[in-house]
């Protein structure tokens, strides 16, 4: 889907823009509404005040309304077309009107009732819209006669409408401006925050094109775990590549000796039995070399990215397999594995290491094989011992010497032990060879847990 | 003794077959997992040799399927990748032993003989019943410590009867284990072989080595010396 292909910054920008627009739009809407409501109520209050002012300045006598002052406190009442108008009516008859309202008729046909008010908008002939407040009063004279009057005060709506429009405009300018500034700020912040990601990408590109070997910059905490892991992976790959290269070179080199021996035999000997014999020997040697180098190249080696594997599971499976294969030997085995014997390592490597050592014990042991796995704070120790003839002291060091190539190893020693000590070396562990109290050999492998 | 070989590599399959036949063993060879499984389920074998990397059906699957259908003959796995994980997987699936390629034929033969002996309860590499001994590796048969000459089929017959010394073996079982699957079988031939074997093993007719149980088959009566 297209949306899955959007870049992180586009996603953020789109999301933030939508949220910002909605937020600013809603605030504009509610601010505008609040302003409108407050101007409306202020206008009504003003009209009411005018009504009370008129009421207060009117003189009522026995004939009802008798006199209104010439000048009212609000000068707009006296200026024609000022936008503020007042008329006092009884029935259809205007009893008084402000100077401003001369020539207008703004009174209502009906009396709203005593002390009642009625708000309405009036459209005048010249399209002027007025807000009119009609206030009903009833004056009772000494004879008990009632006079009904309506006080009408009107104000031109255009004035307030213009005010409202002005506010509306200003509001939109401000909010729009703020929104724009926020969006720009957001874009800049995004650029700045996502810069490390771009850096990682371009660094990776540099690694890809061979300009660099690792991610070197200081990255923010959120990314450092990732970049560290990438670096670990790169290192791991690098060391694996080296190992492949070395294995290949070693293989090619070590194959030359048996090939030379065989060629020499072919050229110098005319005895077919001798040639056959040498051929067999050298083929065996070549086959062993291939096995060994293949195994060396396949060794994963230590990497912190590996999931923990259970040594107990692996050992149990191998022991069951060996019990089957060496059934006729009736080996009595003792196995003691601590429950938390987990190690961050490649499963295949662990199978190879333990498989080779255990097979060695089953092969050379007489009746007994003991396995002990002890977990320490930062290492795991694997003890494997048998009751065979053991390995003579002088040969021990050679067998477990680190990185010692098989083709330079003591004659007669199996491929398995060479592979095992190679794997231990690849995990920066240690392998020791001792005399077991059972009489045979005791291998102690110590592997770092992390 | 009848052997099933499942190996997809033609050269190796033919080599193994020929070498085993030279050792007087009855051999059926299958070129892929499906054919191998068919043979394994249809015929009676004493040992099966199964390569792990097979087309159509992997070696592991063949082994699992055979074990699932109750076939109990010993299985030796061949693997080119000597990884322990593969070996353990094969043995867990039901194989009994493994051999990593390339191997010496002697090694293969020794493993096959050991598996067959183990399956029929023999401990030593040379089987001895009363005065008779049979060494499967050298194919030597002795009577009272002196070697006797047997033809190929006589040897096959004696080998199978010694593996199952003390058990009653029907004629069908004997034909099943002595002949390849496409061989023309005639159970009367078995009677002839038995007769000849009796004369060779018991020239003075004092031993009564092979007893006939009418309608049931034959039994090697001599006691196993383990």
C-alpha cells in the first residue's frame, strides 16, 4: 500500500498538519462564537440601558406622558441617521421620538405587556437592518386611568456586524499565521530530529560502497542500540569473512602436501600396490582436511546477537544419540547439568563442540563417561571425562593448542578434537586437558557467557 | 541378509550395491526417498542404508515414516555434512548409526554387520553356534576350527540362519531375505540349499544342525556361543 511507503517525515508532517488544522479550526470556530454571543448580549444590555435612561428622563403626569427632555445624555439620539433611534408609542401613535429617528417608524404594532420586553430585527425601506428593543410600560394616574406606552430603542446592526467581521478577519489572520509558523517549526524540528536516521542511512551506504567499515558517529540513545547491533553484526561478518578466507587459503595450502606426495609416488613408483596404498592414505588425508576446513569455515563464532541456547538440551540429545551408536559398549554415563546452563552461542557450534568431545569420550572410554556442566558468574564450564587410556602428557598441549592447524597436528589425533578446540577459540574460551580420576582424559571447556 | 540402499548419487549407489553383493549380501537399491520408502515398507530387510539428502522425500522423513509404520530393522544414515546437528536429528528420527561421506567401504561393511548382529542379539563380530563359526567381514565359515567352502547362496542361507539361531524361520522369510526383489523365487530351491548345507555342516550326520519343522520352517538348533 502507498501509505506504507510514506517516509517517516511525511507521515509526521501529514499527521501534525491534520491535527494542527483541526485544532486551529476548532479554536477559531469557538472563539468566533463566543465573541458573537458576547457582542450580542452587550448590544441587548446597551439597548436596555437606553430604555431605562429614557424612562428615567420621562415626565409622567395625570395625562400620561407629558414631557421628554430636549437633549438626552446620549448625543447619538440627537444626530439624524446616527444609527441609534428611540420612539415612544401608544397604539399606532408616536408620542415621542428622538431627533435621530425623524421620518422613521420603528414602533411595534402591539404592546408587549407591562414591564415586558421584546427583541426583534427590523428591516427599513432603505435596507438598513435594526435591532429593536420594545419595552412595554403602563402608567396609572391618580384617577386610576391606565396609559399604555411602548418604548422602542433601535440600533443599526451594520455597526456591530462590521465589528464582528473585523474580529473574524483578525482572528483568522492570527490563527492562520500561527498555524503556518507551527508547521514550519514542525518541519524544521522533524528535519533536525530525523537527521540521525539520515546519517545512519548514509553511513550504511558508505559501508556498502566500501568507504567505511563501521558506523562511527555518536548517535542519539534511541538509535545507539541499533547502531551498536549493526556494528556487532558487521564485525561478526568481517571476522566470518576472514575465517572463510583463511579456511580457503589453509585448505588450498594443506591439500598441496597430499597431492604432492601422491604425484611423487605416481612418478617414482612402478609398484601398483604401493601406488594404491599411497593413494588411499593421501585420499584419507585430503578427505579429513576438507572436513576440518569445512567445519572451521562453518563455525559461527561468538556474537552478542545470538539467542541463548540450552547446553542441557544439546548434551542430552547428543548423549541419547551416542548411547544408540555405542550401544554395544554399554557405557555407564553420569550427567550433571546445572539448570541455568544457557549460553549466547550458535546452536550448530555448540552441537559440534560437545558432539566431538563426547564422541571422543565414548570412543576411547571403556565403560564410563561423566559430563558435568557448571555455571559461573561470567562463564560456563563443561567437564567431559572417560575411563579410557587417556592422552599422554607430552601430547596434551598439541591436541588442544589454539588455532593449530589440523595438518600440522600430531599424527593419529582425531579431527574432532581439533575442531572442538577451534570452536572454543572462536568463542574466546579455554580448553584444558587433564588426567581424569576415572583414568582417562578429562576435557574442561570454559566458555564466556556473554 | 538383505540390505536396502537409498542413495540418490548414481555412482555411489552402484558402488555400494556392487560391493555389498560381492560380500554375498542381497541388495535392493532405491534412487530417491519415495522409492526407498516403498521398498522399505514392502519388503523385509535386515539393514537399511539411507542417505540424508534425498530427492522427493528426505532421508529423515523416510526414517520417520518407516519407524511410524513399525519397521524395526536397523538403519544406518549416510551424510555428506558431518554436522552433529544433522547426525542427532537422524538418530532422533529413528536411525541407529551414522557414517560420514566419504567413507571406507570396510567401515560401511563393519557398521552393517554390527547393526545386523546387534539387532539379532549377537555381541561378537564372529558368530559361533556350537562347532560352527561365521565371520561376516571375511565371509569365513569354520566347522570345528577348519574352514569349509560354501557357495554364495549357501553362505547367505547360513548367515541368515546364524543371525537368527534358535528361531523358527519360514521358507518365505528365507526367500525374502535371500533374494533381491525382482528375483524369480522358487521355494523349492531353498529346500535344495538346506539339504546341501546340512551335508556340508554335518558330514557325519551327528550334529543335526538344521531341524525341519513341518509346515513352519527351519531352525538352527546349535546353541549360540556369545
